[in-house]
C-alpha cells in the first residue's frame, strides 16, 4: 500500500531571492517531490503557502499519510486555523516530517509546547551528522555519519521536549553541536524533526540527506490507528 505524501513549502525565497532560485528553480518542494516520485510506494502531492488554505484543505489532509513541512521567514503568515488543523491530524495519526526551520513553524511549536528556539549562524560551516541511535529505522543505510560541506549552523540549547529518540547529533566546524534528528509521538501520530536544509545551500540534492528523509517518511507513516477513548468512562470492575 502506497504512502500518501504531501510536501508543503513556504515557496517565498525561491521567488524573490536569485541565489535560492538558482539552486531550487521549481521550489524546495519540487526538489523533494522529484526524488519521491521515483519511489514506487509513495504517492506525492505538493502544497504551498500562497494557495487557498495554504493548500492544506480538510480534504487534502484527510488523504495525507505523511506531511513534510519546510518553512522559514513566513511562519506568521500561516493561519492559526490551518496550523491547528495539521496538529489535529497528527494527533489522529498523520505523520509529520519537519525540516530545518520548521522548528519555528506553528504546527511544530504547537505540538512541542515549547519555544523551539536555538542558536544559529549562516557561515558555510561544515556539518557532520553523527548517528547516535544506530538501531533506529531512520538510520537504516547510513554509516557512522553524514558530512555536508557547507550548511547553516544550528546550536544547542535547542528548546524542545525530551525526544523519544535522538537519531542524529550534528557537529559543526565552528564548534557547536545540535540534536539534528529527533523523534516524538503525539497521540496516534509520529514526528521526525531533521535539521539540514537551509535554502541557500543545495542540501536537498544530497543523496544521503534524501535517504534519511525517505526513512523518516516511512517511519512516521501510520501503521495502526487506535481509537483513543477519552471522557467519562464506565468502570471495568463492579463498584
């Protein structure tokens, strides 16, 4: 059975920043989509911020098994109602893969319940993503580490709840470290946060990075949706 994947992108930088447009002429969402369209077990749909309802209508989300989210400078332009719609679907069982600056997106912050703040620096740092949970399915097919020649630095402290697992921890040539691959569960839904992917670097053409994102999509995809019973309950035993 195919995974129904929706790739959401702000799609603003690619329109007005020539450097970004040169790297991702069709948008970050299309760079990712072109990779996933080669996968026989994944059906790909894309959505962007400036579409009606940001492309995330009730119908679209109801037919999405996994949502990839990339955003950066226009987090505040996302309507609160749409952000809460995404949160509800994650709790119901939709998987979420939050990439790079999506740590500041409304859905991610809402699901984490913290500021999700961090340190950052855009200075062509080398990034080495060390595998710190080699038994996790998201790390399948990855060696000891992935090295990215140039990326934006994210550094600790990263204000997130304690992850279920830290699959990757990054070291940067400036000396910082960062929990770069974190998993969470919320209700029936699984979440994978993956750090690499600043818009001025061609990170989403890196085959190892794409491989990890694919592993993440497969891992967060719903397998069994349980009926979460809340509210007033009758006793199991005789009172």
